[in-house]
């Protein structure tokens, strides 16, 4: 009896494509093709060997430190093509059991071991006692900023559906905290403009300035006064302090929280970190 290579696999490689071409990318899905790729990655995830041990170590460590003041970070290492990004991409969606457009949830799609299932159930139970659960993922090198802190926040902002630039994002956070976001956004759209485009031009946009005036924001009574106030309160910067970065991060987490005064259990995945640091000692210290 002759057995061919294709008969060794659980899924016949001749009867289907590999949507991600063997390269998992840690990013937010943007279209139907991206969502289909993510669903395939979850369905095809093999929770055995180092993948299982990696998930077990990460989840067990996090859960065991919930009552402590600090959560140890995790560095996932391995040779090129060993599946580091695939592991972390799957973990991010398992973390908050993300529901895909197809209606299936991440944990339903993935075939997991009883131990990993137990960790995830415990994680969800712990999340209900605080402010829910949330995650963000991306690469620091994907943004144009040379600042590690601003690059980190760009990943956080993107996951929270905020502008990736620091100044526009802080304005949106302020609007959401003041309960003005929907009104300002609708006013800009009602004027026939893209809200995202006007935010990118927040210092010179008369449409945004008038929307802020009309909705009762306290930046001024004329477009010129509003523009000056925005420039003063939300300036464009090349870098920020660690305190400013942590304050912005906390503000984002509070917006994601399901319980006022609490913070969600958050996972932040930063992919391709070694490539980002390269041989730059100063950047390595900034990242640390």
C-alpha cells in the first residue's frame, strides 16, 4: 500500500488554499478577505506542542498575577517562520472571544485543549468582576512616528477606533468623556465632510470648529478662537513623557470599561519587536 504525502495531512493541501500564504500578520481586519483569513487561522490553529505550552504559560501567568500590582510582560521568541505571529494573533482573538462577522466566536472556531479552555473560562469570569476584557495588537514600526511612546499609543488608538495620531486621538477622547462625540461627528458629516479627514486637519478645519461651537464645546465662540484653543490644548508633538503615555492609555481603557471606575483586563500584542529595535541601543531602552 502506497501513501502519498498529501494523505498524511488532516486537511488535504490540494483541495484548499492557504489564505495568509503561510504568513500571519498581527493587524486589525479591514475587509471581508481579512476576516476570512482570520477565521481560517483560528480554525486551522493546532493547539499542541509549543503552541499549547505557550498559551498555557501566558494565560496561567496572567491569571496568577491578577491579585498583584504588576503583570510580567511576555517575550515570544523563535526562528523566522516558526509561528510567533500566528500564536499571538490567535491569542488576541481568543482573549476577548471576538465575534467574527460570520457570527462565530474565536473560541468556537479554535480547537483547544481542556487546560486552555479552562484558562479562558477563568479569564472571562475574572473580567466580569472588573471592567470587562479588551485587546490591542499591531507593530510599532507600522506608524511614521520615531517615538516609541507615540508608536505604542498608535496601536492602542487604532484598536479603540480612534485616530492614530496623538492630538486628534486626545481630542476624540475628550469629546467622548464630555458626551459630545456623536453630536460633533454628526454635525461634521451633516456638512458633507469626512469626520476623519477634518480631525487630521483639526487646527485649520472651519467645519470642525463650527461643529464644536454648535454642540457646546467650550473652546471659543469663533472658528479662529476654537482653532487656537485646539492648538494649545492638543498640540502636535514629536514625543511625549511616559506619564502622558500612561495617562492616554488609561483614558482609552476607561472608555472600553463596562464598569465605571474599573479597568478591563487588557492584552497588548506588539509584533516584530526585534525588527523594530534592530541594533539601536537607545530604542531598546525606550522600549524597555
